[in-house]
């Protein structure tokens, strides 16, 4: 089964054109459920390895170009994925399914996108975020102040003074599973201002259950929180991700229009071997 691997700021994804239902036929043939298929294919070393897997499907509304199903590497399905959406648009652009202006269906709603530089950059308009909410959590016996905001998926944003010295894995995990956010949990972003229009961010990602090199909806959450908290004063906000690639976030005052812009790279194309599932 043919697939492509693409990455946006180091957040990497396996993409499969499933408009003919080939994945469902293959999983039935192999006797594995869809979740097991995702986990096996996303597994590093024994599988292809990626933060997530994206299936491209026919749209339910013919005015949209496609529908997608997004899965984290642990097999959990998520409503939205900022970097994954940029990779999906580029994948469909290369397939000839879309041209410069794109609309596609996600569990978070219809996402609009624009292909730039012949697919080497993609700009997506995220769904309007939820109202940011200040929260103070008790984590490992100490108070932690942050802001909860849903930018297509849930994020808790924690401003810190020393991002490099932050225990992203330990603190991130504790917050991700904190009772405040159950049952679904949340992604966790630690941010540090760099200049009037730039922040650095590190993200512990729900469903990957680790720090990733970038998270598009997380970078967006971090940029919005940095701006409303006065940590940055200019827009668009540049976000330096863990991969050191930049994501550009712009948004209006009312948070009705939010844009995520960044590079997309096709890493390779290949064919899955059934031996992944042995
Ligand atoms: N990396 C993604 C977020 C993917 C979903 C997230 N892990 C979740 O389950 O909420 C992004 O770029 O936004």
C-alpha cells in the first residue's frame, strides 16, 4: 500500500490516499483493527515511524476538496492537527486533488488552506479558538499558572523563564493527565518570549505521549497566550519550535480568524510491507 511521509517543522506524518477504502480492505485482510494499523505503522524502528497518520477520504460535502481522519501515533483520533493539516494539503496538492485554495473536513470543522511556493509552504486557517481561561494547577506539590485554550484540540500553555531547563517530559505528562483536564486530557506547551514578536515553545503532545519537535495547534495556542498576556506586542507572532523551524501565527483581535503558516517537506514515498503486522 502506497504512502508518503511528510513533515512540518519536524512534526512528521504518514499520509495515505484512502478515497478507495484501501486501508479498510487491508486491515480486514490482515485481521487488525484500524487503531492497531496506526500504531504499527507509526512505530519507530519496527514501523515507518511518525507522530501521526492521516487518511485522505472523499468529502461528505462536495463543496469541500476532501475529508480526513487524523490519528496520533498511539492510535487515538484527534479533532485537528495544525502541522498535519499543512502536510495533508501538500500531499493532496501533489496528488492533483487540490490547487491553490483548499477546503477540507475535519472533526474540528472545515479547514481552509492556501498552498504557497508550489507546496513548500502551506497556510491554514484554524477553527476559531475557545475563550482562553486562566488556571492554576497543583502539580507535584507546587502551583503552576497557565492558560487553557482549544485551537482545534485542547492546549494548556505555561509561560516559563527558562524553557531549556524545563522538564517538558515530566511536567508535561503530569499536566496532560491532570484531573483538571480529564477525561480527554490536554496537550501542554511551555513558552518563553524571545523578542517583541517572537516566542520559543516546547510541546508535550497528547496521543504521542512525548515532546514533539513541533505542534501547530500548540504553537498557535502559545502565540495567542503570549500576545494576550503581553509577553509579545507585535503580530504576526513568530514561534521558534523545538526543531528550530519557525511557524508564523497571525490572528485578529476577536480571535475569529487564526492563521498558521509554515514550511512542509515531503520526506519520502513508499509501499507498506505486510511484515510490519507480523
Ligand atoms: N501535532 C498536532 C496536534 C495533534 C493532535 C494532538 N496530539 C492531540 O491529540 O490533541 C498539531 O500540529 O496541532
